[in-house]
C-alpha cells in the first residue's frame, strides 16, 4: 500500500499553505528579506478625505471560494477579506484570530493513549485511514518506528492519539456584524469533508486523519486525530471559518458556483468586496467590523485590485505612471530585476524582495521510457559531474541580480531545518572533468569546447556524444540561465541543448512529457511550505498509472533509506529529536544521490511607489499582501 504522508504535497509554482490554515497576515510582523519603514500615524481628531489604494495583479482569480478553484491570484485577493487565522511567517506559524497556537508544551495539544477495538478506524502503518481488522499493521502506543510495528489479530489494543484545542479571540465579527464563532470553523470542516467539495490532496489527507472536529463552546473547537495519526502539522489543524449564518442554506455543491461564495465572500479581515468587474478590477471598501479597526487599520477607505496581466514591463510602467500603487508578485517581475534595481536606485520606485520556499531545479530521468535518451543518468557520477560543471552562482549573480542563492537540496538554506552538512557541488570544472574521465566520457579531440565521446561508458554506445537535452517552460529568466549553463557545461566538454515549451509539459497522464516521464532532463520549479518537502522524491511519488500520473517524483528516484527517513520525519512531532534527525537524514541522502540538481531559489518580488510604507516580503507568507492592513502612504 502506498504511504500517505501528513505533509501537503507542493505544487508547481503554487503555494503549499494548507487551505485550512488560511491567509498570512499578523498583528506582529515576523519578517525576513526586505522590510520597508512604517509610516507615521494620522493625528487623532483630524478629518481626512477618503483614501484609496490601487494594487495591480498579473492574474484574475477564477473563484474566491475557499474550496473552489484556488491559486495564487485567489489567495492574494482573499488576503483582503480574511486575516489569518494563522500566519506562516519566516518558517514558523503565528496565531492571528486565535489566542495562541496549541502545543504539547502549553497543554493545548495532548498526546494520550487510547484503547482501540476491532473495527475502529485508525491510521495504519502505511499512514492511511483504515479499520482495525485482522492483518492490519499498526503502531502501538509509544511506537515511533518500523521496529515495533504490530499486526492486529484480535481484541483491544492501545494506541497514541492527538487531541488539539483551538481558542478564538473574543469579540470577532463577520463583516456583516454577525459574531464569528467556533461553529463557523466546524461548518468549514463540514464543507471541506463533503463529497461534493473537490478538496485538494493535502486537505483530503487531513480530513481522513480526523476522528472528530467539534465545537466545545462559542470560542473553542477541538480536533481529535485518528489513533495512530501523529501529525506534525497538528498545531494548525484549524479550519478557516466560513459563515454558516450566511451560507448555511446552500449545499456544498451550490457553494462551488454561488456568487455569495465565489465572487463576494464575506470575511473578518480589513476589507469588504463591493463589486467585481470581470477582466478589469475588484472594488473593496474598509470593513468597519474589522477586529483591528480600533488601531486605525486599515489605512485606506477603498481598495482597487486591477488585473493588468503578467507582463513585467507593463507592470513597471503602470506603477511609474501612477495607475498602480503596488504591483504584486503575480506579475512576472523576475525577468525585470536589473531594470527594477536601477529604478530603485533612482528612487523612482521601491522593491520588496526575498527568497522563499520556491526553487528551480534540473531533474534527471533515472528510469526513462526506452529510446528517450542516448545517455544513462543512473550513474550518480555523471549527475555529480554535471552539478560541478553548472555555474549556478553566475546565474544568481547575473540573471537574478545577486538577490537569490544556490541551494544545496530541496530545503532553503534559511530554513531552520536545513542540514548545512549535506554534500555540496560548487562550480569546479576540474572535479567535473575528473568524474567524466572515470566514467569513460573522453575528450578524444583534446578540444574542451566540443562534447566528449563515450568510450566504454556502461549502458551507452561507444561514440555517443555527451549532450544534455533539457526541456523547460519558456521565460526570459530561463533563457538567460540556459545560456550561462550551456557555456559553463561546455568548459567540461558537456554539450547542452535547452528546449523551450509551454505548460503542456505538466499534463498528468501517460503521454505527459514530465509525469509520463518522456524527457531526458527537465527544468522547472517547486514551491513547498514551512515543512521540508522530502516527499517529493519518495518511491511512492513516482508517477504511474495507479496514481493517475499525478505524483511528484518525475525522476524515478527510489531509495529505501531515503523513504524511511522521510516517513519517520512525517510520523514525528516538530521539535523532537526524531523529527529533526530524520529531516536531516533525508536531505543528506538526497544530496549524495542527486536525482535533481537545485539551481536557484526563486525571488519573491513586489514593487511599489516610493512613498508607500508597510510592504514586507516574507519567505513563507502565502502572498505579499499578508500585511495589507498596514500599508500606508504618509502625507508629505
């Protein structure tokens, strides 16, 4: 049976934050990257004319329903109407409308031993919901690894069970003035659990791992996991409240298309949606019932969100012309880094940027369909040689303006769980060429500017030229990077051909280039969340007909020790030695085997008028509007 981990699967250049976690905006900013100064408060007693802010986006949401067709554009707009309930900031979580985050230390979470009898639902040893019947493998109370797994025969057994309590702040209101209560979170859980709700994979696993989600009183909700579900994400298993009083008469199926849920959802955040002109803009007004209104927030009476398309040049021009006050990261700004840095130095605009959890990488097809490649990438020495011969730092310095970094594995170096002791592959042509010579890739013409030739390379016909073919979605940044990679690889005698395509390479079926594994090497990006995404490269995630080709491990990498380390990390609670050690071990194995070469961290960037204050880019925030209520333009 396939292992089902507790961590939400990262998406292709889309956020990983759980849908039940909600938005990312807090009352006490936790920052990383560039922080802009806070503006002066407006003097009390001064009558100010209505104030308006315009934010320009590169894409228009398809729906604003929390369980509808999501994406970065949808999450960005929802930041205006929801505030939290929990922020993901700087690789940690911060409560916004909750009194605190529950932990084992503060008593909000309890790991207790419970008696389970035949037929009861549990999380089995494969990490899947199952009935306790004879033959099922399970982990008895206190069992944390495979050495103590038991096979059920009959009678009652004792297992570990998590129970977590969340308490809302008092006085919270929906924007229509109705109280926001624990029952609204229970209602959200009910909707997400409906068979008519197309919940994403991460939420489905959370629902399946739940024994009960219940209201204890108006401010308190309790999540009880299935016995055996030792969920490392327990502290934020809180479902984003949805308004039962406003939507309760509609079915889960009706909410997928109703205007009240998809176009004008009510929230408790700083703004209320007034109108949506398709293809043009969304108009919002200040929420008088916002729980931080007493602090004078938000600063603007009206908010315009305009859709201008993804072109970075257009985004910059609309900002300079005064049409936009902020251009967010849904506009393709990373192709315009040099221009933005120049304009910022001239004080014509300001740029807020940071590297986050997204990284670009070069994946090797370790088990390709026959005839796909003349090369054999199963020899790790070839993968290492390519890594040594890729001048990744030059791409960071030139194409990314020095704003990024070269990662060593799938965990960003600023993440507290990054293992700094993993194998590293700096640009070193001497090491790369020495490895190629060992394998049998020879420079027969003594001309390093031409591809080497196979002479006795295992699995490769003699005379084959060493040419790496790589496929990627076209962008200005990737084209610039490909030119640098091609030049540096050729210094080692490795030819490089970059083929540019469109998003059709991500089609999840047997004929899909990436997940049908019909490629030689491929370059694209992943985005993960706060927890390291080791599950990307587990054996269970190799795309097959059985999983509908909708899995992540396009490389075909399969390593039992890696699978075990990742699984143990996902079965351990954060902060414990087992959790940290297994996260480190998985990274170590990945870096030693190198099924994928991390190329660079993607730069998260937004630009704004030079006098706007409060814009902060955070590495793990879902959008750059997480701190929207603090945006201000002080009077000159």
